[in-house]
C-alpha cells in the first residue's frame, strides 16, 4: 500500500481556523467591555479596568449593541430577565 500525500476528498484542512471571522477586533473589544461591566456589578472593579473602559468608550467600533450581545453571551437568560425587569431611565 502506498501513502498518498494528497488531501482526502479535496479538503485541504480538517481543523477549523484558530480565529473565526466573527471574532473581529470590535467584537473582542466589546467582550472586554462586557467583562468590565460584569466586574463592576460584582464590585471587583480595578483601576486598570477603569482605564481600559475609558479607552473602549472612546472607540467608535465598540457599540452598545455589541456590548449587549457580549453580555447576553456571558450571562445568558439571567441577564435577559434582569434587563427586562429593569425600569426605563
């Protein structure tokens, strides 16, 4: 039996990409901002978090929509229930 180095069925790579396209820079920054917001709610905010939060607040790519999506991803249903029961400001 002879070893054939050509790809099986035309597939060049069986492993998924290490950094999927959906994890672009703005999404990563929004996830960081969401983690900072969660730390603030827990009372574990540090000076470094505040400094990074100010930098992310100035970034135009980090929108509130992306941060909300990241919070949903981290917290799931408990976060959605808390948001729906929160009074409108």
